[in-house]
């Protein structure tokens, strides 16, 4: 099943800057070969159900290996049964309906 998943992974009690953990996770996401987008509060990725959850699981495990004893992760996901919609299609659809694109 094609899935678009957004996740935010936050190591608890790991200091103010989380960039080393996030950079590592982005490397994992990038090496997965799945389409993805990073943004200021998380990462969107798309692929099969098993593929996207495998990426999140790998990130979780690696952040624990880096010393984070506790991680809080938020996941949002969407699936469709009528067709395989892409992130880029969703963004383009919204953009085409905007009155002011500047």
C-alpha cells in the first residue's frame, strides 16, 4: 500500500540542539531511496507501508545507539486505495488552486 508518512523524532533529555540526530536520520532517509522532503519540524517520505515504517524504525534504533535513552516520535500518515498519489501531486494541486502565488 502506497503511504505518505510524516514523522518528527525528538530525543528526550539530549540537550538543546538535536541537529546531529536529525542529520543522521536524514542520511538514513536519503539512503533508503524513497522520495522525501525535510522541513523545519520533521520529514515527509513516501513508499510502501513497510518501506516507510522500516525507515522510521531504523532512525529510532540509530538515535538510541547514539545515546538517547528516550525518544518521542510523532507520525502522521495517509493512504489511498483509488490511486497512488505522490507528495508532489498534492503540493501541485494546492498550488494550482491558490489565488496569489507570490
